C-alpha cells in the first residue's frame, strides 16, 4: 500500500442474544453511537481531525447508520458512508476507510458496523394478488440449490456436502467454540475490547451472553436437522451461528498521522481482499478470500499466529480449516459465531477488534480474519500487531 494504515483504537459492545437478550430495547443506531464514541475517546485523536466514517449495516432497512451515529456522538464533521456486504459489511466499512487512507485521500477515519436483529424493521411489497406481503431484500436470485431465505441450506448444508464435513465434525467444532468463548470470558480476554452499553431500564450490559456454559456434545447430538428433506444435511441450531445484537468500531489513520499526533498504533492493516463464488458455494468463499488477502499483504499462511473464520455455520469453518491446511489450534481460539454469535453487519469489524487483542495477549505478529457473506461472497483482512 502507498501509505501504511494503522489502527489506533478498536472496541466493540458485548454481544447479546437477539429477541430475548439484554439489548432488545437498544437499536442499531444507539449501538453504533456507543461503539463510535468509545473508539474515538480511546484513540486520543482530536475529533475534528477525523475525516470520514465507513459503517456496515445489513438488516436495518437502509440509510446511513454511520452518519446518524456520528451526529448522535457529536461528530457532525463526518459525512459517512453505509457499506452493505451482508455478513462482511462491518469488514467492508473498515476496508473502505483503510483504502481511503492508503490512497492518501484522508488521514484518519472510523470503520465498523452494527446490527440489531432485535429491532430490525420488516418491509413489505405487493404480492401476487397485489396485497402487501412481507419482504426482505434477497441476497441472490432464488435458486433451488441456494434458497434466498434458507441459509442453513444455502450455506451450512451445501458447504458440508461440498467439503465433506460430517455432523460429528460440525458439532465438535461448535462445542469447542462454546468452551473457548466461555474460557475467554472467564479469563478476561475480552475486557480490553468491550465497552458497556447503558440499558434503558437502568444498569449496563457488559459481558457477552450468547455462549452456553452447559453445552455438551451429547446435547448437540440430540438437536434436529434443520433441513431433513436434504440428503446428507447436517446443520442444526447448535452448529449454526446465533441471531445477535452488537456494534464494533475502529479508528484508523496513516502512520504519519499517528506519529504527528502522538498516537500509539495497536496494529497495522497489511492487506485485504474480497471474492465471490456461486450462491450455492457461499460457505467455501473464505478459502478463496483469505489466500487472496495474504497475497496482497505479501504474507505466507504459515506466518499467521492466529486466524478467525466466522462460524456462520460450523461447516464453513471446518471446511476452510481443512482446505487451507490451518492448524486447528490457531483458529477461533476465543470462539466465534456458534458461541459468541453473529450480529451480521458487526461481525467482520468485531473479528478485527478481537484479533488485535488476541495477538497482544499471545504475542503473535500476524493474524487474519475471514468470513463468507450471503450471495456467494467472502472477505478477509490481514493485520500485524505493532
């Protein structure tokens, strides 16, 4: 890259279970404001020197979530742009800011994303009879092999079939994800990255609530297959990600800006890439995006100390780990989508935040985060701990 892009702060809210969890009364706009405000405060950057914001949104009905949150946070100088790459929206917002900095168009900006499944609006459009019918924007043209609104089929089961992932492998991955997330919580591994959210009824929400302490392989094995009509289907509610609410934000700048303003960089973004396959192959996309990002970064896969591949479905992460020849012990060491949850537009940014802290904890130098995104897309980002 023409300009070295560094991260000077990285925060996220705790992740709540949608519809019945702690954040059912807090919408995505407020979650975004909380994360953005905390990221700016922790960065030490003069807010007047921040030039733009790229913020992911996917299920909030459109609009410019980042601009709204910037105004609410008193950052009225930030124009903002909304990024929509489904599950990778928060990663896309961060990459968009990094690209502007690398190109010399801005010196400092905010990336991230937010999702509130609990408060996501539902739209409507005229049905075949002309009467209003519930409508959500489709990720891809409907396909018998990739039903638009059945991600368990389109992503979870297709990936398992194409990559040869068994039910037992998916359940084992999901179980370990819960145990790793619980350990991370108990050991305080997330404490540096989480900013609490004040609740409307008083008190605050400060600890991820989705991981299950009482999970077991035996319990996971009893859960019903979500698509029993499909031959070889393996996906259950237990080896799939949750529906969740959260936000994450990062302040990025050029290395020169950081030095001139006395800022201490946490990490540098070394490269990123996105890729696309056919819609039925969505869950295989991390295996394409990650090598592409590593090539852009000039870093070998054997140099990675830690990797996170979002568990949209456990089959996706099992498949990518096998395909890329990754050491299981460096993948999702603090849990991921099956345990922490998957607040869609937040997750890509959340993974970068968590990876920065994991490299600091473990002493690793390079880390990478990768994920699939609806419609056959995938995206990955490579960072270096400074």
